[in-house]
C-alpha cells in the first residue's frame, strides 16, 4: 500500500464530507476502497455521536446550559465517559477498516474538530422544540392564572355586594352590635361567600394547598371579612350621626343654615351638597347672589344651583386625569361660620384612600381637616383643580363611643368623576383640565377664593 493511500484524509469517511472520485477509488491497508470503508464505519460514528448528543439532551442542567450557550464545553467530558463503549466500537471499526492506529488519529483529529457541529445539529431541534413547548405551557399557565384571578375578582364583587346590601338593611338597628350585624350578613350571604372561596382556591397558586390548609385560610379570611364589616358598620353609624350633628352645628344666628359651594361655569351654575340646601326655603342666598335649585341627586348628596345674572367670570375646573393615593389636597369652605370667622378657610392633607366606606368608589377619603360648614366646598389638588366635593367626616364622640377610640383624620369627599358624570347627565356645562403645574397653598387659596362661595339658608322649609 502506497504512502499516499495510507495517509488519505480520514475525514472522507463521514456522510457530512465529500471525497473526490479518485479518493473513493483508492484502497486502504485493510484492502477496502474508501467507499467500502466509509460505508462500514459511518454507522458506528453516527452511534457514537448520537450517544453523546442524547447524553447532553437528557442532562438535568441542559435547559440552563443550552440557554447560556455553554452546554457542549461543560458536558463534553461526562458525555464522552458515558459513551465510551460506543466510542471504543468506532475506534475498532476505524482500525479494522482503515489501518491499525487510525482510530485514535481520527477521534482526536477530524472527529473531535467536527463534533461540536455534529452534536449541535442533533441537540438544537430537540431543545428548540422543548423551549417552544415550555413557552406554550407557561403562556397557558399564565392564561389559566389570569382567568382564575378574574373569576375570583368577579365572585369577590358579588359577595361584597351581598354583604353591603345586608349591612345597609340592618345597620340602623341600634340594639344590634356591629359584630352581630357583620355575622348575620355573612350568614345571609353564605352562597355568595362559598362561590368566592371556590373560585379563590381554584387559582393555580392555591390549588395545591391541602384540605386542612384551605380550611385554615378560609377561616382566617372569614374572620377578616367579619372584622372589616363590623368596622364599616361603626363608620356608617358614626357618619350618619355626624350628618345629623353637623346640620345642627351649621346653624347661623338668623336661624337658618350655612354651607359651602363652588361655581363651575360662566353661566352661574353652582355645585354643593344636597344636605346643605335640603331644608332651605327659596330663594337660597349665596355670597354671589340669590340662587335656585336646577338639579338634585339625593343618592349622591349633590345639588346644582344657578345664580342668575352672575357677574363673576371665575369658575372651577374639574381635573380630567386619574387620582392617586398620597396626593396633596386642599379643602376650602366656610366652616363654623360666626365662630371661626366669616371668610374662606383652607386646610391641607392627602388622599388616604380612593374609596369611601364599604369600598364606595363614589367617594375618596382624605386627611384635610374639615368642620360643619365645609360641606359642599371644593377639594382641590396641587394644581387648584377639583378632585372632589367635601361631604362628610366621622363624628369624634360618636366614634369614640362605638369603636372605643377617636378617629384620626378620616374625612370624605364626593369624587370629581361622579360629579362630572351627573353634570353630563343633567346637560349642565363644566370645564376640565389636566394637571400641568402645581401651586403653593397661598396660590391655591387665591384662585379658589374667586369661585368658592358660602350658602346661607335664612329660612327653613316648612
């Protein structure tokens, strides 16, 4: 056998390489032509490469290693050790079908150089399919989780609607304690409560809980619900008592009642609380002239007045952007008229909640101090725009009697979006603005003074 024949590039034996016709025609020391030797060796080479690739694919860390692009270098040595029988068979086949010693030469040369490409060709399709399947599974899991959470939210709304309705029907029964009313509401809404818990525990993140854990979680949630309901009863009773007390303390020397309001357009329309004017006999006096009632919404405690021939061109703007907890706000009005002073007063605070009692989203809770006489006045943001109308506060003494502690800065205002919705429905024009810049308290008071007015009912309805 010639030197040329013996040194024929061994890489020609693999299916992924091409050899010239002359190379295929040459014979090796084994007596086989290149084509014959190649045909005999290729199956063993494929088995060795398949073994290495399959080892890497089945390795526990392959997902992370493949994602990082370093799987081959890290898994090469353990894969070769695991596939040593197949590699030994390939080595022997090369020695037999070419010449002795050719196995080691080829395995440490051409085979090793091309092995990363050959393994990647086998690993990549499997991993890509696995990644796609995992992604689809994750997306499906997220979809199920989202659907389950939405179902829970829907059921939660249903149960709270039932609970609030039951409280509304029974909280005035003074002989019943707040805890008793809360317990009765939960009992009456048993079906709605069960519907919520069923949906809640079907959420993927909770479905794996044991039955004992589910019972424990349910009991704690029910206790929490009862406490929240009892607190709501106490707050509602306190506000009801305060509403009654505030009408008494808003009396002025003439025997009538006073409150606050604000102008909303150049046509003379004025917004205030309904409870401010509900006992007023017409005409209603304001600091800008006499007014008449043009629209009412008792359920939302809002009344819309109109001052004829209003000379002032200044009016308030309703904020058009969303409200946020923690925002600074200013309450303006004429509290305790005749006791404090007869002029406009301003206090500041923050929005402490975007809903009122019993999660009533028609109201917001704020910390700006208010007194009887503030009712109907504007609640402004740091740009001087309307974010609410001062409506109620918790009565200190009443809350102390009911809850055993004094309330701290718990006051409520009808939200701006509720007012604008009512104004639209009544076809009463108003103006909105975005929050572009902020003012200090002095600037707020100066601008608000132009559209905040006092209402004085000099006589009561008979």
